[in-house]
């Protein structure tokens, strides 16, 4: 019981710490018109951060910005448009600086056997990977100045081979390679910009109902906390990500088998 009490106390302190840490900080959240990104914007607003949200649908972003202002954001702005390898961060809008860049958007893909469409992979890489790279490059001078943070939202499908998500998985693995290598270089060069890679299990964003997904509000908070505390990686839900990943390097065939079993039970492919 005492251990449990201490744990709760520690978790609470941690929460307060990250809550306070973001007051007045300038944060960009991409893909914030819906889903986990939208919830991150609301948490940041409650924490008193200056938020800038992006996505393609301006009407939805407008509503998110209004809600952010109601919730107490230092300021709230939007930039609409599709993201690609050309994209520069809109950080200059945030009174010239940036403390945290949360890269979260994803393009639409299919849930089925790989259909051989190479163009789709190219397009998805542009949205899910190259735009992350381009925005990081353009934000880096500002992040170096502030000692800021980059938060990259990935998935279990970016750590383990999952069936029926070949294009998506490819783009998420690419993020791990790029950002984990970059983190090493930052460390060697004493660049004080943290990189947090977030490994998520299924989250309830209203699309999949059968996999007993975890709540997007809590997920969004865990991501922000991990970024504020400059963690290397975030695992949410922990038991569905970190624990299976322990198998990955020691019993890869077993993990592959369990993943296949899971899909057989939970969701047969459409095609
Ligand atoms: N939900 C899950 O179960 C789950 C599991 C593991 C990992 N994740 C990861 O968590 C992150 C958020 O997922 P989510 O489920 O919240 O996604 P979502 O609800 O589908 O939202 C995606 C966001 O990206 C924007 N977007 C889509 N295409 C875009 C483009 N070409 N250019 C710019 N913005 C674009 C969308 O807005 P517009 O359509 O208005 O552009 C939307 O705001 C993603 O990185 C995803 O891979 C999610
Ligand atoms: C790096 O940046 C963080 C957050 O801005 C700051 O707390 C820390 O002191 C910085 N570290 C160094 C070595 O400058």
C-alpha cells in the first residue's frame, strides 16, 4: 500500500511538473483538427501554452482554436494546408520562437494486404515522413535557441511488422531511423534539443471499435508529458507497447506469431 501511495504521489508531482512547464511555451501541433492532435491542443491550452495548430481542414481548425482560447491558451492560431517535403514550420507566427514541435499528422492509407501501389507509398512517405523531416529542419534554429523539444508521434506499427498496414508501417519505421539517429548526433554535438518518439497502441479516435482502443484524451496528455520531461520515448498504453517490445529482440518469431493471432481474432482483412 505504501509503495502504491508513493507511486501515486510521484505520478502526481510529475503531472504538476509537466503542467507548469508548458505555461507560456510556444507549441506547434500538426494534425490537430481531430483525433489525438486535437486533444493535445486542448491540454496545451489548459496549461496556458501558446498553441499553433495545423491540418488541411480550416473550418475544423477554426473550432479547435476557439476552444483553445476558451480553455485558457496564451494564444491560439491556425495554419491550414497539406503537409509535404516542401513544408516549413509556421513557427515565426508564434512571436518569433518555438519551444516544442509536435509532429502528429498522418495521411490516409488502407487496411488490407499490400496492393503493390508504389505511388501510394511515395505519397504517404511525403506526408508521414518527409514533411516531418522538412519541418524539423526549418524549426531547428528556433528550437536550438530555446533549448526546445521535438515530439514525434509514431505507433507500434513503427517498431514491429504488422500485417495490413504495409505503407503506414514503412513511414513510421522511417521516423524511428531518422529521429533516433538525429538524437545521437544532437548528443554528440551538445545540441540541447530533445527528441521524443511516441509508441502508441490503438487509440479511440472514432475509427476502430473492435480493438478496445485506449482513450485519446489520456494518450494526448501522456505524449505532452513525455515531451515536457524530455523523455527518449513514450509508450502508451504501456502494457500494450513496452511489454510486447521486450519480446521483439529476444523472441521475434514469438512476437510475430502473437501479432498474427491477434489480427486473426480481432479483425480479418477486408480484401
Ligand atoms: N488512432 C490510433 O489508433 C493510432 C495508433 C497508433 C498511432 N497513431 C498515431 O497518432 C497520430 C494521430 O492519429 P489520429 O488517429 O489522431 O489521426 P486522425 O484522427 O486521422 O487525424 C489525422 C490528422 O492529420 C491531418 N492530416 C491528414 N492528412 C494530412 C495532410 N496531407 N496534410 C496535413 N495534415 C493532414 C488531419 O486533418 P485534415 O484531414 O483536416 O488534414 C487530422 O488532423 C498519427 O501519427 C498516428 O499514426 C494513432
Ligand atoms: C537544455 O534545455 C532545457 C530546457 O530548455 C534546460 O532546462 C536545460 O538546462 C538545458 N541544458 C543545457 C545543458 O543547457
